[in-house]
C-alpha cells in the first residue's frame, strides 16, 4: 500500500508498507520522495514475491549454485573411481 506522509517541515514523502506473505511475515516499510518511485517499488516487489511463490527454486543464490557445482564435481569424481 502506498500512502502519503507530510513531514513537520512541509515536505511530502510517499510510504510503502506491506507484509511479504500476510500477517506474521516480514513487514516491508520504505519511504520515497516521489509517488512514482513508491508505486514502481511496490509493483516490482510484489511481482518478485509472486514469481517466488510460483517457482520457489527459481531464485538460486550464488552460494547454492556453487554448492551444486561442487556436489556434481564430487559425484563425477566418485563415478570415475568406481
């Protein structure tokens, strides 16, 4: 949700607040100077979360990829030895 917040000095800030996966999950809270930036951030973040829910293994980190490569190399070495 994007809300408008007016500061004491008269400046306007646009605030994005939402939960990642509903109540009890991580709460996202970020402020922006422009409404467009806040809406873009909200849309991009929601799209990323939706993609993560549809394909939980699609976001493989560097550490996971290196571990997978090492496991594959170890398996190849063991197969050559047998």
